[in-house]
C-alpha cells in the first residue's frame, strides 16, 4: 500500500496508518494537499475541535475534494503507476462535489472514494455535521457509487446514527455503496456535545450492522478499535513464549493492552492511561510523551532495562504533545535506566528484543 505525497512521490504505508483495516496490496491513497480548502463542516465529533491546547500536531479543516490539485495528482498516478488502485480519502463530500466533478474525477482515473457519510438521513446529517451543505451528498451518492467504488465511513454518534444503523446500511446498499466501515465516536474531555457509546450500544450496532450486511450484500467492516472496545480484538499471532534476559516492559494504550498481554505472557505489559486527551481515548497511536513518562516513573529503577513503545505514537520525530523522540528516550534512560525501542506492530517485538540482545 502507498500514499501519494504532495511532492508527487509514493510513500509505502501500512494499514496502521489508515484505519487498521486489512487493505488491498495495490492500494494508493491520495490525501488532501496543503492547498486543500475547508471541509465546510463543523461536526459534533470532529477530533480537530476537541484537542488539548498543548497539542502541537495541528491539521487544518480541509477536504480532499476541495483540493485544486486533486485531478492532476490522480492523473499522474494513473499515468505512471497504472497497476495501482487509486482511492481518495478524507472527504465528507459537502464541498467540491457535483455531477461535473464526478465526471472530472472519473476522467482523471479515480477508482474509489472513501466518504464520511455517517447517515443517510439528510436532516440528521445536517445536524450532525452542522453544515447546511451536508444533505446534498445523499442525493449524489447513487451517482458516485455508480461511477466509483464507494466506502462509507460512519462515526457512530448516539442520537444520530446508532438506533437506526440497520436502516442506514440498507439505504447505502440500495445506493450501490460497496462497503461500510463503523467507527465508535472518540470523545476527549474537551467535547461536551457527544458521549461515548455504551457497551450495549456497541453490541447492538455490531449485531444489527452485520445482519443488514448479510441481507443486502454490502460489505460491513468492524475495525479493530470497535472490536477493542468490546474486548474482542484479536491478532492472528502468538502467543510468543519469550522471556527477556533484562528487565523489559511493553507500554501500550488501554485498548490494545489485553491482546498484548495474551501475545506476550512472559513480558510485563503496561497500559498507559491517556490523561492528555482524557475521555474514552485509549489507542496506542494517541499516546503522548507526558503520559508515557508518568507511567515510566512507576517502573522500578534498574541498571539497564528495556522499554518498548508503540511506533504509532510518533508523528515524524515528535509525540503529539511536543516531545522529540531523542528527548523522550534520553529522559527514560537517565531517570530510570531503560533503553527505549519502538515497534509498529506486535510481530516486530521479538526482532527488536533480539536486536538489543535482550533474548
């Protein structure tokens, strides 16, 4: 899988940089460029509007379809990499989308669109996305799905698309949408407008959505974060019966903690509570330097040990709260005696342990 960057280059990516969902190997995603204009929405659940003030990683309120370079980028990929499957991501379809634009994107060579649909009910979509433009996508969706393969993302938000999820999926199937991905809303302590889903709601959505998928033929995807909230997240690996020869700790987010304990029964796994964001945020990719340091402070001081961190918590060379990798590594070593390594996924951990001589 690849991402097509703003400087017209292919960058190899993994599924963990998307939704954690298994993807086709020939996929190339085209995200917004820096020239992309605003999304035209003010969504109740928008993660950009519920971030801590200390967060350094800022993303503008853009939309891929509101990008003047989009067709040129698609056409470049189609011409130079004709074997790749081209997907446009990060769009709500509220701006920059009409019949002429659909035709333009088709001529450029687009294969697939991943759209933040959320609901097929116009009034609820307008209210959820707090945009008067949000209703028009529902009228356009059948034409979009006739022209491209469409993945409909649904951020499950109580009061807007939970109780009627079965009907929503039936509507999407009738519009020829190929796939639906269901994501429980993420709520930090900075959001007062939305609450997290209860376990009963998660169970209801999962059972109802999968049944609707079976009845209509539409592909329904339950991403890893959804399964983790239900305690059902499982990786097709392990357990690894590895016992390091030095004090070793695996640090991870609260959602991945149970599965990592299963995979590495002989290595202490520590769940890092995300106090930076608060709320129901428990993914490894949103861990911060301060939360990691607070957790490491509770570990025993050693002459030489090893702390394993999730690579996903680093954006470039920094954490979301501004720690550089070097600063974080140095503090943990100096203050507690642990060298620090990172792994993108659990299967890499045995190789990391071998590299540093821990096994």
